[in-house]
C-alpha cells in the first residue's frame, strides 16, 4: 500500500467516524453526554468545515490548471481534531478528565496547523522561515476564531461567563503553542527538502 493510498484511507476513516458519531449524538435519544452541546448544529457545521479546505484546494488547483495529487495526509491532519472533539464528547472525557479540554486545544491546533502547513509545503516555494511563520499564523488565527465561535454559541448566555475570560485566553495560548510546534516542524521539513535538492 502506497503512502498516498494509506493517507486516503486514514483521512476517509476519520471523516466517516466523525460523521457517524455526530449522527448518533443527534438522533439517538437518552445520551446525556451530548445534552446542551449543539450536536444538531455540529452535524451540519463539522462536515462543512472539514470539506472546506479540500473544496478550496480543488478549485485553486483547477484554476492553476494543475492536476496535483490530492493531499490526503494534510486532510487527515485537518480532519483529526473534529474526530477527537466528537470522540471526547462521546466518551464524556470533557466532564470526566479535568485536563482533556486543555490537551485538546494544544493537540488539535497542532494538527490543524500541521495540515495547513503540509498544503503550503506542497503548493508553494516559501522559504523555510516564511512557511513556519505562516503555519503559526494560520493556527493562531484559527484558535482565535474558534474561541469567538465558542463565546457566541455557548458562553455569552451560559453559566461560565465569570471564568470565560481567563479560560479563553488560556485556550488561545495553548492553541498558538500547538501551532508553533507545527510551524517548527514545517520549517524543518522545508529545510530538509532544500538540502535534498542541493
């Protein structure tokens, strides 16, 4: 099995497991761990968000008259955080493990940023430092955007308003640190590529 075939299988499995759990959370009654967590909205929003990058990448490649190999490994990195989030809710880890939410903000933003970085790595000739910083910037922007979405959807009229400021800042820091690790990885990968060519 080639790396591309393996990456495609992994990415499609991640997508399928995510959608399946979202459907269970939305349509199977009596599962308390999903109460009040907007899984009906997530059933629509998560697949749309997951498919946005592949759609944009496909349109961009078509516009450039390119027929590049589909970046399945990048998609697997980009889609994994959605699976991790839904699985964490399915197994009730957000309520049963104090550290689960914090670990998610670091790991998931590493994965999202790495996925974005892998797409940039294959579709641009950025120097290593620029690729690394762009990867960090994308990850940090996504972390801020996510926190704004959480505030709008859950916090502004919820019971956690008193502690929301500190929690939001900490989550953004963890997300940015995850993005920084991904940016460092992309920088090192680009340097390795350049050395190979030279």
